């Protein structure tokens, strides 16, 4: 475990006290970032982003609908509803889940690292990868669809807040469940795209509804489930991330790791 020497160095010499939180966070963050940023995962995400941009270019050259409406509907479907949550799922589930599966998470516990430090580092390392991986291709896609500045701004804000929320959720999911990737896909397919349409109550529990509300507010294009207030659309994804990180920390404190 490459982070162990750094964590031990963060612990005051000659004491049994916990390592300094900031130094411990940095050590765990760097280790988890290296573990997640594998060539295979990065290649897949890069390919998906390139495909999104390519199709956006074709959409931009297609006549008919207003470019703003056409670009908004395309990026809502392929970007906010698919690329953002799927990329977040792929990386976040493995952040701590991979360490549980190969029984190496215990090595992070040899120094008495606060569990909230591990949870926060897991979320931050995942978000560090996912933010550019989804935001950059979606912004480029918004440009080539010729939807204009409001579409670019709306897509960027929705993607950033989506990554913040989904990486928190799926980091917790990866720690809690085996085969978390399947559970995450089931959540996205069944809850976010099916149960959320059943009524206003369930829609409020859908992260996607807040992201679509932001995109709709920026572009003025009506979208399904996009009926959350603007303050709620900004704040709820952040609250979801905070609650998920807190749950992850609590789970780390209570879960037995072999």
C-alpha cells in the first residue's frame, strides 16, 4: 500500500495520536487517485466523450429544430442523463469498493486515520477525475451544436453539480454493496428514469430532476422532470454529496474489513 509510508509520516513522531488530518487526507487522496486513474478506465471515458462530441457535431449540422432546443434536448439525453451519472458510477464505485474487494482497505486503518478523512478523500479523488472527463466533452458538444452561450453555461453547471452529487452517492454505494456497479446501474435505470416519473414526491428524490431543472432554467427549453426551483436545483446536489460522504464515514467506522 503506497499510501502507508505517507500516512505514517503524517503521524507525529513518537506518539500514538492520529495523523494530522490534512496530511493524511493528501496521502489517501493521492493513493486513491492513482488507483482509479487506470489506462483502461481513462481510455473508455475518453472514447465516450469523443463519441458525444462527434454526435453533437452531426446534430449541429442537422436542420429543422431551433439549435438551442435541439442542442438542449440532445445534451440532456446523452450528457446529463447518461454520461454524467455513468462516468461517476464507474469511477466512484471502485474508489473504496476495489479496496474492500481485494482486502487492502485495512492498510489505510493501520495508522489511526479519521474515517471522515478517508471518506472525503475517496469522494475528492473521484470528483477530480470525473469533472474534466464529463464537463470538457459536454462543453465542446454544446459549442458544436450551435446552441449558444446559455446552453454552454447550463450544461457546464449541470454537469459539475451532477458529478458532485453522483460521486458522493456511488462512493457510498461501492463501500456498502458488493457488485456495486450493477446496483448503481439498476438505480439509474429504474429510479432515475422510471420511478421518478411516477409522481412529484418520487421526482424530488431524483438527482436527475435537479440537473434537468438547471439545464432548463438556463436554456428556457422545457424538459421532463425539470420542475424544481432554481435554489433547490443548486443546493440539493451539494446536500446529497455531503450526506453521502457523512454516511461513507459512518460506514467506515462501523464496517468490519478483513
